[in-house]
C-alpha cells in the first residue's frame, strides 16, 4: 500500500512537471513581448482601473495582458513567460505576503517590474504594513510610511526631473518648463544639446501642476528620475538579476480623470528602455507631424483670414479649421458672428479653404461666447440645437460632412462628447490630457465613445494660443523656439501633437510663422514631417485598432506576424536597433528603413505581413 502511494505521488509530481513545462513552452513562443498586468482575482476585466491600462497599451502599440494573481503564483506550473510585469495602482492595493514573495522571486531571477504607487501597500485585511511598504526593497526606497506619518503619508507636490529624462519620457517642450533652445537661450528644441538641468511639469492656463505621491525616506539605493517635495516620485532600481521601475504616482487614476500623459509616458518608457520591445506606431508610415487647429470665433476672423491667404502658411497643410458659424458671437442678437449662412465673404472663404484640402469643422455651437458660458450650466436639450445648427450650416456650405469639433474656451462637458459621438464626429480638440498624442479619453472613469478621438493640446508653460503668449510676456524668440521644439519633438519621436491658434491672434507674428514654415517645409521635403488633420488621423487610428499582430521567439529568432481585415498599408512597426537585427520580410509587402536608433517596418498594401529578425544580446 505504501509503495502504491509513493508511485502515485511520483506520477502526480511528474505529470505536474510535464504540464508545467508544456504550459511554459506554450507561452514562450507566442507571447515573447507580452507585459502581464497583475490583478486580484475578484476584479472585473471591464473595471476602468483595468481598462485604462489596456487601452493605453493598445494606443502605444504594446501587448499588455491581464493575469490573475492566482495564475501568476501557481506553484506547479512555474511563473508564466513574459517580457515583464505591471503592478497597477488603485486596483491592487491589497496583496498577500505570498504574492509579494512571488513578485520578488520573479524580479530576482532577472525579471522586469513596473511598480506603480499604492500596489501592494495594504494587507489582504486592508492595513498598511508596519514601518514601510513590503515593496520598498523592490522600489529601492522606503515609502508608505504610515506608522510614522499617518495622515501625512501622501503629499501633493510639483514634479521635477532632469531635462534628459523628461525627453526620454517623450513629454513635449512647453509641457515641461523651462526648455532649452537651439541657441541655448532657454526656449527649446528636441535636437538641442547642452547642460542637463531640472525642469518641471506644467499645466495649461494655471502653470502650477501638483500630484499626490507617498512621502519617501531620505535613503535611496536606486536611481531617482522624478522628485517632489515629498521625495522620490520615480525610481529605477536594480534588484537581484532584474530591475524595477517604481512610479510613485496614481497613473491609472489620473488617466481615468483626463490626465493620461504620465501613464502613457511611463508605460512607453518601461517597454522601450527597460525591455526594448517592438511596438506598432500610432502614425501612418511612422512619420511624425502636427495637427494645426484654427479656431474661428466670429467676424473678427474674416480680415485675418483674407490677409493670411498670402502667407507661407497657406502653401502647406492640410489643417483642421473649426468655425463658429452663427450670426452672433458673444450674445444673442449682437450681429458679430461669422454668419456663414448669410455672409457671402464668409461663404467664399470657407469654400476656398475646403477646396484646398483643409478639413472644416465646428467650433462649439452657433454663438461662441454664449455657448461656452452656458454649455455646462443649461440643460443639454436646450443647447443641442446650437450644435446641430452649426453642423448643418457648415455642411451646406462645403458639401462635406462635419466630423471635427473644438470646444469654445475649452469647455466640453460629457454630454457634448456624447452628442458628437451620436452624430458621426470622429475627433475633438481637448484641453485635458495636455501634451498627449490623440487618445480615446476617459472622464470620471468612463471611456468617451468607441470611435471618437480626443486631440489634446500642447502648450508653452501656461499658454497655448498666440494672444495668450503675448499677454503673458513670452518673447517672439521664445515662441519661435517653442514651435521649432514641438516640431522637432514630433519628428524625433515619430509622434503627432496638436497646436491651435485664432487667426486674429496670429497677425502680429507673421515673421515667427514664416520661420516656422521654413523649418516644416524642409522637413516635409525630406519626408520626415507631415501636417495631419484630425479626421485623417482618427480614420487611421480606428483602422489601426483592427490590426492583429503577435511576436514569437524561437531561440534568438523573432517573428512578427500581422493581419488586417481590409488593408495593413501605412501601419508601421518600430524595433530598437540595439536589440534587433535588420528585419527581413517573409510574407506580404513592406519597406524596411533605419531611422536613427530604430528599424521601421512600413506595411504596404495587403492584409497579411510577416517579418523576421534576431534578438541582439546586450
């Protein structure tokens, strides 16, 4: 009897080892680039605290896969194969000692971990650990010091970091300030080199921007990336044979409430700098550029629009030009509106701009100032007519669909986005999420629409439009360098950002605009820069969501395969040169080019593509 139990026990152990080896092998081939988002077993995958990460990963062209804690810690199957782990904020506060030990073991064996804010700071019973977080050894710094600080455990403060790191995070000039100029005078260019110095993240309109973070101890065994008055805000720390990127900020919570910049930035940084993963780029053909969004508020824009017809800016484009179309501007009956239905000059201007390829869209609803002042106070049913009138008037004039929108004074309550979504709009300008690329935004934990994209603004410190910069005392040289810096940023990072202006406000800056157009014109000729409209990008990004692609690794050989139900053309993969050999197309059609430190695989026409490369050992 005893011998039978020994044989049975040995058989079960052998079976577990075989199944574990098979399970591990099954993951290793098809999931070579996946990042595991670890979640407590009871959390729904539709919870916004989860979907903000999955949506961000999709927009950044990365594979983030949710995994339950119980699956991650299964003793017989071994830890699953992956490129790295993410422990997200807010949703993963409670954690058992066993789970934390499993994460620690993963990193010690050579794994990479993105540890965010309050993940694992509470016991399963909901209490802080004695002294400091049980994750402090992984983070490289003690935090969650509740025993010592109690109600002061978390502190709000401004974020500062070295210019070199903020650039690595791909945060555009002006969102951080000050920024270095081409000439070294304190303005900005991504291409500029010079001394490294502390810069601060800033907010449109208000300047000062503060975030909550755990107060940390004075001793830090890692490399500090960001700091505030409370101590370390971001840290890189070597742990055993692996490493940890600790971000002491509620990234998921912030993205769920119209500030997604830092979640996207740190996720991208983790994937690129810690892991050197391939990614699917968010711009056609991998070519960065800008959306130039004009806001036409009233008849005060008519003369500037006529004057600008001879400027160099009109020899480029296309641009997204948004118009408040009604006969009034500030109040009902003032007669100072653009009046597109009854003013032949307004009609002629709009038809001419449309014929040149610019995208005409709505700027609010019919009466600029009145709509802005009432849109978040009156009942939606009393204001929807203004949006409908504006859309109908523009479509009648251009003969084309009106599918773009910008809110007057940036005032866009949730009901407006819902109305836009239900009436076929594809994109809208947004003052939230400032500094970001086009994104499918969240408001109060809810994603706004399935196929509509928000286009956050970029700004120079607390100014975005030319007249704001004039009022707040920015020199012409600093404005010029900021425009050049944002352009260089888009080119260097193969990204898109939105700049906006009002025609009357740009009038005194013709020389600045001309110099800017000289630069963008040269970059366009070189094929390194494009002007995009919101519509063009929204259509591309909606099509990109249908790309299904995977990465498989066999030894050092890496195979990336992609499909699309209609056409893969213009979708582009980026692979770091330092980590991958030059890719070779084995199925379908694509162009392979080297852009600085990356290989770019640009799909041509076709529904399928497969290419191979080799992992280069560092």
